């Protein structure tokens, strides 16, 4: 996913946990931890599917989650 802009349509519709972390770092330059992902899934701010014991995330949901988190940080003054 190198050199992928946020406006390009990704080739895959779903990402697993490890791919989500790489996607957030490469596309948004945003470090994301597994703990923050699990917390967001638990509180309902990041929808996930469970398949064969693994969490899967729809890329459009990831983008909304990241952009929402960035917006919330701007609102609170946290960068």
C-alpha cells in the first residue's frame, strides 16, 4: 500500500488487525495500537466483523474512524 493516497479506492474491502495498523501508518501517518483498536471496537466507535476468530475491519469504516478520531482531537485541542 505504499504511495496510496486516501482518495484511491483500496483493492481490498476488509483488513485484519495487522493490516489496519499498517494502513493507518502509511496512509494517514497515524500510529495506532492494538489496544486503541480493541477499545474502539468495544465502545462501538469502530465496527468490526469476526471471522474464524479474527477481527476484520471494512476499509470505509476505518477511514471514518480515523477521520472522526482526528476531528475529535482537533475539537479537544489534542493533536
